[in-house]
């Protein structure tokens, strides 16, 4: 894994506050997690300090060097982060799903239209851009609206679990389905719903790709204070040119300054 560049201490301190990397600011429950997501705009669920960007797990730990241990079942911080993740997902007040680089991601409602315009696909494009398995799963959910993984796999006629999982991931990445609940008894299973069932109003909002890139870059920079070359692209899965367009839009607006090639900093921290 590529080493994350060292930041100036002033920026690290800024991130400590914004990303809840201080013990007194740590996330303790679902309500606190929702406030954090709304403030930060978007974040990972269970990523740690070895990857760039904020996450619920880092916020639960309340420190810079948060590392997920190998034996997660016996780790209290992992258990709390997992419990909070499930509760926030159930409440449905923010977006949750595998999106950015296929990782579990939380997105504030205000940014859903911006992510949707970049990653979502229109209904008329589904026959071209979605796999046969993904279309089969989507067809069932459009009829039933909500269904557990095992029942959904059977109803869609997908016998292989791996193919079903790939289809579900594909539908999450294109803003078609989201997990709405998770059950652990009698067996572990997710409950899947159509994204429009939870976020219809947000999906109706039209924004341009340029606006989306700028607002995603704004949300990240306001939380990070400073971004290194390819950092925004690494966190979001945007291409490097698109990430650059978003950051340059903030420079043009006067929010950010360009320190060097690919490096941007909040003007207030410059």
C-alpha cells in the first residue's frame, strides 16, 4: 500500500478535529455518527489510518494511529464501530453502501445528487451498462421493493453466490440498491432495498458534473485542510483529471490555494 505523505502539523491538528481523531471528540453512538457524516460530507465505514480519508472507525477510536486488529471480533472499538454502522444504516438518514472504490461508504444527504450524477446510471442505460445478473436482481427488487439476500438470490435465479455478490456490488456502485437492514439471527443476511425508496427526493435533484466535482472536492478539503497529489482521487475513486478539476474550481472560487502540482490547501490554513 502506498505510504500516505506526511502533513504539516497544523494540518494534522486540523484533521484531528474534523475527523474526530481526538479522544474528547470520538464517536460514541449512531446519533454522533450521523452528525459527523453530515458535517464531513462523506466518509468510510471501517477503514483505518492506513488509508487516506475519514471513517467511522477512526472517529470511534479517536486517535490518528487507529489500526484495525486482525482479531476484530474481540476488539471493543471494532465492535462499537460495526454496531454504529449497522444502526446508522437502519435509520436511513444518510446514504450507506459500497460505492467509493467498492468500499462501504457513508454520504450526507446533501451530497447524494453530486455522487449520483457521477456514479449513477439512467434507467435507459441499464441494458447496456449492467450485467445480466445485476439486471435480474434489480428486476426482482422493483417488484418486491425489499428482500433478504438469500431470498433475492433465489428469486433472481442466480445460483452462484459469487455471481450474486458481484451483482449486488455492481448495483450499489451505480446507485440502484442499498442495504436497509442486517439480521444476525437465525443467520447473517442483509436486507436490500431500492435506493429510490429511501432517497427519491435527492435522486431527483439535477446537478452538472462540474458542480458535482467541485462540491465533492469542497467537502473533502474542508475536512482534510490540505490534499496531496492524487489523494482526492484515491479516496473517492475519481480519475486524477476529474479530481483536479474539482480542486481547481475551489481555487477559482477563492476557497483553496494551489501549493504545488496536485497539492491544494484551504486558503484559511495557508
